[in-house]
C-alpha cells in the first residue's frame, strides 16, 4: 500500500511546474482547469498550502468576464497542439478561449475544510479570495451559457465537457464543418497510440470551432449566435450544481449572506432543470442538443453524473443503479464511459468507452449522496485496484483493465490519494 502512496506523491511532485501541476509531462504541458481541481483535492490530503496554490495559480488565468479557461499557458511548450497562437485570445497570461467542468467549487470546499481541520494559518483569507473567483465564474456560466435562464448550462465545444470525443457529441458535431483556417498539426499522436485518441476528423471539427470563436473575438454573445455546436449538458450542469452547493456552503461559513442567497437561487433553478432531464425509459439523464432541440440519447457516463448534485427518490435511484450495474457487470474495470457493446463503444479510444478514475470519483460521490454505499464501494475498489495493478495511467480499458493513454497522470494520482 505505502508503495503506491509514494508513487502518487512522486507523480504530483514530478508534474509540478511551480505551484501548478501539468496533467502529465509532454502530452499536456500546461495547467488544465478541471485536472487542477481534482489535483487540489489530492493535495488537500497531505499538503494544504500546495492545494490552495494549485487553485490560486488556476485563477491567474481568469478572464475579466469571470470565465476560468480550460488551459492556462503559464510557460511556452511546443509539445502540445493547439497552443496560444491558435487560440488568439490576447489574455495577459495566455489562455485558451473555452472553459471546462467547474469542479473548482467542490475542490475549494475540500481544501477549505481540510485547512479548518488542520488549523492552517491564513486559510480564511485564501478561501475568501478563491471563493470570489469561483462565484464570478458561476455567474459567468449562468449569464454566458444559459442566457435564456433555463437552469441548464450549454457547452460550445466538446473540449469544454472534458469528455472530448464522447459518442454524446456524434450527431451535434457532425454538423460542424471539417474545414479549418488553421493548419491542424497534431502532437498528441506523437506521444500516445493514435488508436487511443480522437480521430483526425474530430480534430478538424474542434479547430473549426476554435477558428469560429476567434473570429467572434471570443465575445460570448457573438459566439452564442454564431455557433454550430450548442449542447445543454448534464455532466457539466450536475457538476455546476454540486460546486454551487459547495460555494453556498462556504459563503455561509464565511458569513456572506447575500452571496449565499445568490448561489441558492442558482442552485434551486438548476436543481429543477436537471430533474426534468431524467428519462425513465432510459434510466438516466439526457443532455439536449440546442441546435436541433432534441434529446441526446447516446448512452454515456454523463447520464449518471447528476446524482452528484441531486437527492433522487427511491424509484429513480434504484433504476439508475440497476442501469449502472448492467453497464459494469462484465467489465474488469468499472465504469465504462459508453455503454458496452453499443455500436459507438470503443473500449480503448479515449472517451468512447474507457474507465477514468476521476469520473469514478464523481460517480462514487453521487452514489454515496443517494444512499448507495454498496455500489459506491464496488466502484471505489475497482478504481483503486486498477491503479495498483496497472499504475497511474490516464484511463483504463474496462474490458482488460489495461492502463491507457498518458502515464504518470496527475489526476489519477489525486484520485488514488482521495479514494484509498
Ligand atoms: C483538451 C488534460 C485534458 C483533460 C480532458 C481530456 C484531454 C485535451 C486534449 O486532456 O483533453 O482539453 O488535448 O485531449 O479529454 O478531460 O482535462 O488531462
């Protein structure tokens, strides 16, 4: 056991670039948004100062309108595409122009509570500054990504989901042209097997969207009008709700009544909206394609992430758990990010089937919240065992248990520390 803890600490130290952690060397040489939130929670188990630092360095990239970008390019590197020259965001510290799931609020609460428990010096002031950044970001989500006030937030790029090439995007992304103004010079396939990565066609569409938004000068209103890709998404919204609850909790503990009320209003709205995305015939939640107006029925892990922020009634939670069991029963490692054996399922190709430690972490939290300790424990053990057997891989082939993608991966190390 100790051996694996030491390895997790070693990976986090090796991926440290001065107060922030790269997901893994070379393949991802910058600071990624949701990766850093998970990593901060990992740090909170043994080094509270470093945990705060991770979040503070991420907020250095925050835009004036409140968005926290999905990548902060603190230092140059030529081992990743697309770099700052493609994003053209002209932010003081170079950043990408899109965002990622707002795990930040969840991480802040975890770090804050660890600091309180340990009696850490300056904890309150550090929490307060990060809370303000988090609140600004949540306001941005509701203003920029839910201008009609539905309670569900929309993604304008598959990269914003963190589940880049998920089958959930197949129909919506097919409408995005494969033409680009920017040369697509992939670097990822020089680091890992191309068969484990998104396809070239996906990349051309990803970059088409970047070109489109750069031409809008990264103005959220223009982007909302011009985009060919707009999905009100349940994984991101579920995370937003849980993070919103956690920020509300922090506001109360800091005596910030008005801020707590503002967050409570957002959370109420989103709570109702998410519940309305439950589909009894599928036993899971579904996202909505805002261009076609249709449900996205592709069976992916996103359908169960809302458990994180909801307290479902008995019937619903039983149905969700039964469906989850069906997906994971014959797998060596749970939880598959696409329902096994459907046509779009590819157990080694990134977000089209593999099991990811951080997704399991979110599902475990959701199951525990909904009084499902047995399934939560099974998933926890599956995650920890996979890591102990195969190492700190980016993700795992659920059919064989094989570690895939990048190795020495920061969020896998953080998940191990948190879940062990
Ligand atoms: C694009 C860093 C990131 C994760 C994402 C994962 C992958 C990037 C890429 O790596 O995305 O953001 O280039 O493939 O899909 O979830 O945050 O680990």
